């Protein structure tokens, strides 16, 4: 507008939607690529974290269980101090190892006791066979385990008394003639 409010020129504005839509599409694609990259990085981190916190401890526990299957109960079970399910499993397996080890030790002690008892019975059997064959000097010289030692002393005492009684009887018989 001029001084007298007369039109001096005109301005034409033209709006093209294609350029705006192209810019919006480019921003959307860039945002999707960034979001995809962030998602892949998060997925990779989650996989590494899952592997470190769950899969590897479970694998170590599985190896320990394999050793337990081979009667090796003194295995180190990792993760017992953890306050999650893996720690709970590790503590339960540790208790199981202790119970199995105690059972193995008890079985071993029973086998030793059985072997001692078998040895004692064999010595007594041999000594009684000699006694029944007339050997009155068939005392058992080899010491028995502590819990059977009284049995050996008792047998030797009986054999000694029997030998003494027979010698006394022979002496009396010799005097009677």
C-alpha cells in the first residue's frame, strides 16, 4: 500500500506439500534408524547381562552336578551367596553334597567295621578249629580292634583255664597210678 492507500504490488505465495512431507519422512526414517540402533544395543547388552548373570552360573552349577554324579561331593558350588534363585539352587545342592558325602563316609565306616568283624570272626573260627582238634595252646595273639578286644581276652582266658584244668587233671591221673 502506498501513501494514498493504493495497491502498489502483489505477493503470491505458493505452498508445496511435497517438500514438507519429504522432510517429515526423512525425520521419521532417521528416528526409526536411531530407535532401531538403540534397540539392538539394548538387546545386545541384555543378552550379555543374561549370559553373565544366569546362563554362565547355571552352566557352572550343571558342571558341579556332573561331578556329583561321579561321587565327587567336595565340588565348589558357585553362587551360594547370591540372593536369587541361582543362589537358592546352589545352597540346596551344597546341602545335598554334604548329605551325600556324609552318607558315603558312613557307608565307608560301615564297610571298615564289617571288614574288622569278618577278620575277628575268622581268627575266632581258626582258633576254635585248633581247639576242637585238641590244641590247648591255641590262644589268639593278634590284637583285635578295641570293641572286640574283650572277646579275644575272654577266649584266651577260657583256653588258658581249660589248658590249666587239663594239666591238673593229668597230674591227678598220674598220681593216681
